[in-house]
C-alpha cells in the first residue's frame, strides 16, 4: 500500500487541507501543536472503518465544535496494484464515493454503502492489520517496541529468507523431561516444590545460626562499649568542673560593669530628650518663615487678580452690546428668505409638469434597453453552459505541471549532465537508456562541430568506432528521480484528459472565456436590476400617461423577452445573430418650453440661495457674537472668583501669622533654637566620657561572654547525662546476656544447620541433573528458533550498527520482539535501557520490518507521530541518516512539531502545515 494524498475538510480544527505524499522516500510533515498533524492518521483510519451513517462518538468528536458541518475525508492511494480515490462525508449531507483504476486502465466507481463495503474489502484483503498497527506509531507510543510475530507478511518474508518453516510439534521425550524439570524448577528457572522448601529450610537454619553468633558478638561489643563510656564520663565531669569556675568569675565581672552601663543609659536618655527639644524649636522656626513667605506671596497675587477682574468685566459689557446688534440683523434676513422660498415653490410646480412629460419619453427608451439586456443574459448563460473548466481544475492542472517541472529539475540536479562535441572527422555515435536531450530524441550520431547536452538517468554510451567507447552510468538515486518524473507526467496527462484540453494554457484560455462570459452575465444582470429597480417601466408609463392625459396616437410597447440568444462581440464563436426589436414611436403633445421653465426655476433658486447665504452669514455672525460674549462673561466670572479666593488666602495667612506671634514672637523663636543647640552639645560631651569608661572596662562584652559560658556549661551537663544513661543501658544488657545462655543457643543452631544442608544437597543434585537435560533439549530448540528469526535479527543489527557501531547486537524472543541489546560488550534487557535508547531501538526495529516486507504485496507505510524526543544531537544525526536510507526501500511518513530533529535526514521531503 502507498499513500498519495489526504484531504480533510471540517475535520476537528482543520477547515480544508490537502497533503500530497511521495510514493517512495522519507516525508516529514511539519506543523505546530493543534494544527492537525495527528488528525491525518486518525482520518485515514476512520474512512475505512466507519460508514457515512455511523452515529459513533468517534464521528461526533471530529465535528468542529459549534459548527453544523459534515466532516469529510478524501484519500488517494495504491492498494493491491490498483489506484483508489476514496471520499467519505459524515453527519451533514452524508456521502461515500469510491473510484478504482485497475493496472490495465479499467475504471470502476461505487457510491453509498456499496462504496464503503468494497473499500473495506480491498483494505482487509491487501493490508495485514497487525503489520499496519506495528508500523503506525501514534503520538506518545514511540517507546513501545513492536511484537510482530502475528504479522503474516513479515512471517512470509522471514520464512522465505531463512528457509525454515515454523514447526511447533514436540516429542514424548521432551514432554517427560519438561515434567521432571518442573518438579524442581519453575519455567522461569526458580526452585519450586520440595526443592524450594529445602532451600527455605536451609536459609532459615542459616539465619538462626547467624543470629546466635551475632548475639555473642554483640555481648563482646557491649563490654568494650561500657569500658569506653566510663572513661568518657570521667573526662566530661572534669571539664565541667573547670568550666563552672570560669562562669562564676564572669558573673562577678558583670556585677562591676552594670553600674557603668546604667549611668550611660541615663545620659543617652537625656541626649535623646535634648535632640527632640532642638528638633521642635527648629520646626517652629521653619514654620514661622513659611508663614511670612505666604503672607508676602498672597498679598502680591491679590493685587494682580483684582486688576484682571476689572479688565474682564469691561470686555464682557462690550460683547453683550455686539450680540444685540447681530440678532437684529438676523431677523431681517429671515423675513426676506420666506419671500424667496414662495417664489421657488411656484417655479418647481411649473417644472414638475414639464419633467413628467420628459420622464415618459425616457421610460419608453428604458423599456427598449431592458429587452436588449435580457437578450445578452440569455447569450452569456449559453456560453457558461458549454464551458466545463473551473478554477479548481485549472489549479489542479497547474499543480500537476509544477510537479512535473520540479521532478525534472530534481532529475537534472541529481543525475549527471554529459556534454559531447565532435571535433574531428571521425563519427561520434550515441546510444543508451534513460537519456534526456532538451525534450527531443537523442541523435544516433553527431555531425562535425555538432554538440549534445544530455541528462543521464540510466546509461549513456559514447563511441568513436574503432577508437574508443565511453559509458556513463547514473547512481542508484537516478531511478527514483526518473520514477518521480514519470509519475508526475502521468498524473498531468490524466488531468488534461479529464479536462478535455491539450495543455494548461488551453485550460486557462477556456477559463478566461468563462470568466469573460460570467463578467458579461453579471454586468447584464446588474443593468437589468438597475433598469427595473424602480419597478416595471410599463406601469410607470401608464401612470404618467394618466396624469398628463391621453396622447393623440397611443404607444404600442412590446413586452420584454427572456432566453433569446443575442449577438455579442466578445463571444462570436458561441452566440448567433438575432433580429433587432422595433418599438413604435410614442409622441406626446408639446407641454411647453421646459428649458425656459427650468431657467426660471434656477433663477428663483439662485435668489433663494443668495438669501440663504446671507442668512447663514447672519446666523454665523450672531453665533460668533454670542460665543464671544459667553467666553468674555465666563472669563469675568473666573477673574472675580480667582480674586476672591486670593483675598481669602491672604486673610487666612495673616491670621495664622498673628496667632503664631501671639504665642511666641520671632526673636524668641530664634533664641530658643540657639539655647537647645547648646544643650545638645553639652549632653553629647558627657555621653562620650561615659562611653570611654564603658569601653575601658569591657562592659558591652561581659554579658555576651557570660551567655556563651553558660551555653557551654549546659552542653557539657547534657553530654554528661547522655553518657550516664548509655553506661547504665549497656551494663543492663550485659547482665541480661549472662542469664540467657547465648553460647548454648549458638551450638544447637549450628547442629541443625548441618542436618538441613545435607538433605538439601541430595535434592539439589537431582534438580541440577533435570536442569542440564532440559537445557540441552532447549538449546537445540532455540537453535531452530534462532535460524527462523535470523533474517529480522540480521536486519535490525545491520541498521543499528549504522547508528551505534559494529558492537551492536540484539536478541529476539518467541514473538520476534527485541528482548536484549548488547553494546560495547554490555548486554542489557530492553527495559533496563535509557528512554532515548528504547525509542531509537523501537524505530530501528520498525524500519527493519518495513525493509523485509517492502517488496511484497502486503507492504504498508511506516508512520511516526512525534518521535525522537529523547535523543541527543549526535544520535539525531545518526538516526536522521538511517531514516533517509530507509526511505529508499519504502514510504516513511514522519509527523512532528519540531522539524530540527529531522534536519539530518538526507533527501527528505518537508511539508509545512500552516494553522
């Protein structure tokens, strides 16, 4: 099976997305979280699993939240040699469509439940479910190692390579040996039955003897411990006595220095009081200076604001007089405007009657134009019905053509380019396979001075008969590049055939003509809507005729026609000429001189407009006068308010200053601050003297030294008490041990141990004999199993050595799963490996399985969703190279949000999914 493309519409968070995948090679699909990478794998599973009428919660879960739309999936793939295009939509407008193209080109299609059943049948016939689940690694499952023993394609492949069929038969001898072995051992190789009981009895006897011996050793240790504790206790008692004498000496020193410290504290208190008094007098002085400054500032501001108030009140009075004059002029202009409006209304009545007659003439012409527009609509519709090419088809053709160009560019970049030029008279012959010569046939022979530039994807032979023959062969990658070119060309031809055109340019030309016809249709329909926007012209004609009175010759209007082909210059190849439609003339009686009436109306309106301009000017002048008067009045009010506030502030400041001076005048404030300063300086001198006495006597240090000495005494007393308790406990254990008879208990335990060991040795000899026979038979069976699993093991080791080096080895269990790995001589179980090593081993195993089945009908793509998350940079480089080589044998698809993990994958195709 090979996947070619997946299209998702209204699937979870994906509105519309198509991902095209190369049939061979490694493809890395890159996208941020929640962009819909895992949805691609989920969609492929659902389209083959659930019919379009399914009510499963799996279908409800993929519908976008809050949207009444139907999730839709389209997949293009090759299955069992057939090309399938399978589309399914659930929930809304349900549908299922399946198209199959056989290898011979025969095409079949199904719809509905028949399409679902046929697709399901083909999938299960050609895809082994175990192999599919083994090679598809979902997100978060990259550490799980595969166990593919039930994958039929893999079993077929390893059987074909090893030549060893699976044989599960067993002989009676093997059964008997197995039975005897299980008397003594479990299948995992652990003792069981009487043999296990004997081992437990030996272990219990050994434990009893060891405990008795340990008890004797503990008595000896207690004797030595008691001697050591007695010596330590005597030492601590001596040190504690000496230290208590030092404590008493420190207490006497502290009594002598406490008097000095009390005197120092008293002086410090007086100093703090003097500083507080000085700070208070300083604040009083500063406050007095602030009040003097405020009185001066507020007096100055009061004079200035009083002057501004007088000026503002004078300006406001002048502005009020200006407003009165402007409003009188405005009243005169309003009266003149009423006279002019009456004159305009009379002129409008005269013009309206004349315009009704002109409107009747215009509607008759509009009726004729409407018939012609409907003819154009019918012609454009005919053209659009004949052209079947649309934007989607042209886009698909352009994508297919771009794929051909890209594939040919890749071929040109990946295969040798050989330039051959004939210089002499000898003929130069050219032959070979897989040659490109600028799209033309390769010449068999070059003429003199003739040259040829060739791209070689197969083999080129250049020969000069009888002299030399040169052969140029392309590398292994060339076949892949050539295959991609052929696939792209075939797809482009299929789309051109479906579109019924010879090339993309022809499709674009048809699309251009369709666009022109569509534009013409839209323009004609807009014109039709414009002509009928005011209603049916015929009805309006009847109304106007009734209003103006009957004409001498009644008009014979023809009805509008629809669906009649017409002649349009842009579409001569699609439309045919038509006969023009003729309307009889509709003559009206002469209503009078409309231009004269209109000129009279214009003159009246001009007079009215002139008066309105005068009115606007007068209104503007009055408004400006009122605005200026309001502003001047507001300014006068503000000036009055500011002047009053300044006067209040000045009175308040003067009042505060006088109140402060009543308590203490300015000279007394300064004298009190000087006196407080002198007092502070005197107290500080006394404090310095007392501090010198305290420093000389070490008064500040004595308290700390005494506290430290008391702490040491407390620690020594605790240490002495602990040693006393330990000595009493040890002496008590020694007294109890003498009463327990520990030596007798030790001798009895040793005799019992000897008896149990003798019985166990007899059972052990029989058990070992049974195990040797069992191991011999198992070894021969394992050799057959090894030969059967050798092809897969060999592939895993071959791939793994390109990552880990030549010392890499693995061992498989009965399910063909990797059980152990050896590297640099260290052999470990898989579950003991690091997380990164387990993930790398799981990827290597799946690539080996894919390699083994890649040439069979049962091959499937390998899909990794979010892998290599636990690998360092060096391992990423090696694993990237391995993934690149694996793509040469099959289809590898990687889904990731971290593209830098795969920057080392050579020849990888990167597909970026945008949100």
